[in-house]
């Protein structure tokens, strides 16, 4: 192998190009530069060797060293480009991400279908100026029954099979239990509230009934409230929730805490009144119970029934959920089966 002292330029050139070809990394390329082309490198040393030559040969040798330097400089640039490009390509390949791959699904929560319908219902009443009033699930017998005009041993208590916690406390059987609480909280101002929440009854569990279910109660108390106001509010509610051509039908009924009392139906949301399986070919669906607040209940809430009047209604939410989403068994709503819940995201 030639050394910098070796003035055989052809041998030096062959040696240099061989080293350059062997340089596979940026570091090796820089080493080559330092060895051959830098001011302290081999070509500079060759130039210094010129003194050892016969004067006649010096000009040609100087030219040839310069030519060698130029050649090595040129090859060095090319090789450096080449190695850099290859290194970049390797890095890109190593860091590559396939952006066309579908993202891995991230598990996210969703609202329960009951929550979805509940929110819609409350939204409609809030648009009509009702505010939400919450009352406890564990309730006093007095609020659930007594103050609602159902004293002890009143036969209407048997309409609802009750979970008692002790002699005074129970799980509320209806949101009507919150009526008295709302009136006492608002007195002496007019009342316009909706009371949402779970209710509990000790019933057989079937495809249509559960021991827990949601209700939304409405209560409006003012100085000149009439049955026609009740009907107007319920018609408006039915139209906002079920469509602008909805109709409501009032049938006489009985509740101890309203007088007169009605059951309210809407046109069947499936067949529009023509008659089908869902409405048992009547064309109507039962929506809720309602009536004018009984004077005894008004008085228990602190409102003088000679000056104040009110209406109240109470509706179950689950039935609307089952109809809306075509679910055939109420037990699915409390089963917490992800295969059902994941459909509501
Ligand atoms: N609380 C009654 C029920 O659960 C419904 C109702 C509420 C009726 C308000 C009249 C007025 O069946």
C-alpha cells in the first residue's frame, strides 16, 4: 500500500478510490475527507513532496497532484451524496408508519338509551319553561302517600306494591312523592317544575315491567290554571317529541291526588293511528296519568286551594324507550349487556 511519501500518483489514486468505495457510512466518508482532502490530508503532503523531485518534473507533478485532488474531491462529493441518500432511505423505512391502516378502536362510553330519552323529554319541558326539581329516592311514607291524599289504609295504596325500608321510609313508588317537596320549596311563588328519576315497585318482572323504572313528573301551580292548560302543555309535548301532527286523547281516570284525573293517550307512534301490533289495533298508546292537583294536596304543599290551582302529570320513560328503539323486553334496559349498550354511542 502506498504512503503519503510515495509519489506514485497512480498508486495513490487507486488507493484513495478504493478507500472511498469502502466507505459505507457518513462517519467513514468524513474520515476519508480528513485523510485525503483536508488541509492536513494526504494530497497536501504529496504537494510538499515536490521538493524531492528533479526540477524538470516538478511542474507536471504539481499539475497531476492538483488533478488528483480535484478528482478525489469530486468523487468524495458523489460518494457522500450517495451514502447520505442511502442512510436517509434506511431511516425513513425504519420510521415508516402505515397511515392507511385503520385506527385501533378506542373504547368510549355512551349514554344509556333511557338517559337519551330522559334528556329529550326534559329538554322539551325546559323549552316550555319548566325547571328540573330533584327529590329523594328513599322517601317518607308521608310524602309518597299520606300528603298525596292517601292516608294509611287508603285502598289506593294497594295500586302500588311498595318496598318499605322501615315503618316510615320506603323507596318512592312514583315521582309524585316530590310534588309536596317542590311546592314547599317554591311557596309562595307559582310552581312550574318537572321531577325526573327512578321509581321502585315490588312487582313481578316481565317483558313489560321491572321493579325499577324512570318517571318524569310535571307540576304546575298558579292562580288561574285550568284543565285546558294541562291539555295544551301535553299536546305541545307530544308534538315536540313525537312529531308536529301528533294528537292526544284524554280518558277519565282516577288518582287520589288529582281531581279530575285523566289518562292521556297519543296516536300510535308506529302506525300513526291505523292500528297495529304495538297499539293492539286501537291506534292509540297510553302516555301518562294526569289531572288537576287535588285541593287537599295543594293545601299540604302550602297553597290555599281557594286561590291556587294546579295540574300534574306523571309518565314512565321506559315504554317510550322500548318503542323508540324497537326493544322488545324491558329487562334489556337494566341488564347492562354491552352488546345492547354499545349500540347507543
Ligand atoms: N303518579 C302516578 C303514577 O305513577 C301518575 C300521575 C302523576 C297521575 C301525576 C296524576 C298526576 O301512576
